[in-house]
C-alpha cells in the first residue's frame, strides 16, 4: 500500500518543501557526471531529480507506485522531458539504462529481503553492461528512529505555502530482526487554515550492510562502492548514518 502522504493532494503539494535539501541529489549528480546517459529514477516521487537530470541533458524514465506523486511530476516545469511510468522496479521498461537511481531513502520501503532482492535483480536486468545503480539506506547502527517521536513536546508549528501547519510524530514500534530492523511511525499534519487533519503511518526497513552486500552479490552486481556520508566519506558500520551504494553491473 502507498502511504497517505504520497497520494493526498494537499500533502503531495508540500512534499518538495518538506524535502528541500539537495545534499543527496547533488552527490548522485556528481557521480553520474555530465555525459548524457539513459537513466531510470526508481521511486521518483514528485520528479524533482528526474527533471533536474533531464534538463542537464540525460534521457530519463521516472517510475513510482503513487499516482499522486506522478501527477505532480508530470505537471512540474520540465516534466515533459521525462518518460513517467506508474509502478515499481519490476515495471521498468527493458532499457537498457546506463544508470539507475533510488533517492529519498525510498529503498527502505522494501520491507523484506525477498523484496530487496527482487528490486536489485529487476534494476540490474535493465542496466547496460557497466551500468550503475545508486541508492541509499539508513544505517541501523545509528538508530535514526530515536528522533522520530515528538514525545511530550507536542506538535511543531511551521509556516508553509499552504499556511500554518501543526506536525506531530510518533514512533509506533521497532522490530529488531537478524538482518536489521523494521520501524513503524506515524506523522500527523493539521492545516490550521481549516483544521483538516491527515495521519500517515509508515514502516521502513533498516537493513544491515553485510546483509545488503550479500543481496547485491546474489543479484549479480560485480563491484560496489560504499559511502557513509554525502561528502563521499567511507562507510564505517559503527558510525555512519547512511549506507550509500554505487553498484555496477
């Protein structure tokens, strides 16, 4: 199922405002380079990165399971430069693609090893020889979820293009597993202009690096570069907040 935040028009309209940082996409754009490539943006969301790459001269296919996100992607300036597809990695056209990207921690929506492996195999099968799959997942050792709860502080109040918002987070559960953890949380948004309230419950997978390495091997990727931050620093399992991957076919 697609979370409410990805299909509800009022929340989709605020998605780019809530996720305005570009440290991740700047990093991937630097790795991709300037030479025109055929690129698949898997879990493309509102299409901001896909359009950015298309405007830079690359040939883009953006795919996402949420119709609300794709509607926003198609309507944004430059959206006509991208081939938009609704679905998951298994629904990608055959390509071949020179690169694939999966940003915004969308990889963590894959909740089982079977789903992760299926996605890795689907992406690899569409890559040209030497093609690279770029993606990231949060390192479970850093326990980022500990900050995903408003607690007794109550909702935060912020200004947006839609007016004043009240946003509250609650950490629902942390299911420790041999391969990492499944973390479920809720975010609740109230639009003060009319009092309308939206609740979105999400579950994310935090997979351990050694498990991910095994899955990449099983999917047939031949060489993997590992990074631990958006400055290109090395991945250190005990310290890095991110597991950033560049996996080549």
